[in-house]
C-alpha cells in the first residue's frame, strides 16, 4: 500500500486554502466594483425668504411662509401722510387697491396713496427712505437686486435704487399704471391703463416692445415660461409671447371688465370679473373650461353687487377669492364647484394668500381675517383701520398690510391672548 507523506498533505491543504481566499477576495472586489452606489439624498427646496413682487414671483405662485398666528395683534405701524390728486380731491393715504408690499431682507417696500414710495425696517417699522411722486402709488413695488419698479397714478413708471430710494429712470405712459410689474432678467413687464402692454429694459427704461391690447390693464399680469397672461377692462383675457409681445390668443369674457391678475396653474388660467363670474380657461388655447356665478351676500343695492376686484389664488386644487358681496369663496379648481363660502362684514377687494392652511385677507370695514382653508371657519380677526383693500404679504408668520386710513401695519401672534388662566383647584 502506498502512503502519502504528512508534508504533501499539509502542502495541498495550504494551497487549497490560499486558492479559496484569493477567489473570495476576487469575488468581493468584483461585487464592490459592479454595485450601484445609493442615490444621493435630494434635500427638499427651502421656501423663499422674500416677497420681492406681487405674490412672490412672475408666476404669482408664492403666497408666504408661516407659522401662521392663531390670534393677531399689531407689532408696529407706520403712519403715512396724505395727498389730493387730479382725480381725487379728497385726501388719500395709506395703502390702496391692489397694492401688496415687497419684503426683501430686513426691509419692507410699499407704495402709498399719499404719493410716496416707502422703505421701512421690517423689525420695527422705522423709515429707511421715501421717494416722492406726483400722485398716489397704489400698485405693488417689484424689487430685484438694487432696482425697484413701480407704477403710479401720475401716468409714470418709476425705477428707483432699492438701497437708498434714489431716482434711476422713469417712463411716461398714456394713463395710470395700477398694474403690478414683474422683473425677469434684464426685462420689466407691465400692463398700462392706456391699453398697452409694456416691456422695458431694466437698465435704462427703454422700450423693448409695446403691444396694443384694446383695453386698459388694472390688475397685474402673470408670466409663465414664454407666455404672458393679462386681463383688460374691455373684457378680454389675452395670452402674449414674452419675447416680442405678440398676441397668441384672446378670449372674450363678455360685456364686462376684469381687474384680476390671472392665476395660471397646471395648464389652466383662472380669472374673475366685475360681472360676478369666475372663469377657467385652457392655458394653451384660451378655450373656456368652466364658470361660476357669485350670488347673494352684501351690497345687492350697489352698482358693483357681486363683482370681483380681487384676484384668484389657486392652492392644493382649490381656488380662493373674495367678492364685493362680502363672501370669500372656495371652489374646486378642476370643476369650479363651490366647496364653502364665508361672509364677512364688507366688500373684499384685496387678494387672499393661502399660507399654512390659512386664508388671509382684509375687507372694507377695516378688518383682517384668517380663515381655515379647509372648511372656511374663522380662526381670528383684527380691526386695523376703516378700509383694507390692499393685499397682505405674509412672511415667517408676520402679516404686512396697509389700510386706507394712512397707516401700514405689521401683525403677528398675540402670545398674551393665547395664554389661558390655570384651572381653579377644587
């Protein structure tokens, strides 16, 4: 019988172990090389920290940030002067329709019916600078970088240095400019009451294009991609090409005028008019999708009755808008069906941002309201003046709004009112 030596058995065993180890390592290396690394974590974009123009951006889709207060108190107020104008012999002051303040950094910018454009400190309302025009500044300022652009009742579009309020350029239009402007890159977009739509060079105010609309523009305009959506007082909704101002389509609202800034969301355009009808259109073609007629409420003996001066807000599949009848409406955005309505004390002309499931707006009795966006229940209210038809701006839970009584306000949480007395011991 043939015997193997112990040396040979040991060598064979060691060789086998070595081969297995190498194969194992090669296998691990191959697996490591071919494995797909886990995808990088994408952080959710943080909400904007400024409201530089009407409803935050040219698409008019940023409504503010919370947390929203459960009760309201005045943190500070700023009193404006007053002035008489060519078309208003009575003195005007404070903020008027349709203005919304701009908030950038630690500054708040707003146009006033007293003919000044103001810049105040966001923390305490102290004046930083003011610029004198020759009539009421009712529209919303647009602030980008060191430039501020605002329209005016004196038929002028002004561009100021946002840092110190110094004059940069101005353009004389054919009539008033209540419309709120947008700045995109080096261009300024603005509708005028002289029936023209304007595009200016931000640098020097030179005209890039000027389009005849066939009616005056009171509300603002909405810019989405390469299209501009604008209403006129001739009762038309128009879609323009942002590059050259050419008209892509025009839809007639009827024998009525519209003061709304259109809302453009998910391929639909929403607007409202003085005939008390809210309308939805296809954004690509201008084809009518649905209508909703406002009825009842206050002011049924006045000429305005159920007319709309406010602009629609579309959020989470719902449309919110205040009416001259005193109702704040909530409709389904897809079908225009009534979800709820809430009656307040007077006509609602300002627009109603939706922040943290709260609808924020003022009325002509001088109250600011917060409603539950889901069911329309009142959360809180505060009287701040005699007439609030401007649009509030909301940032970090603070509400900035002017009243037509010569004051501009910063509102916030009334912490003292939220403290409940301890339950009595039994």
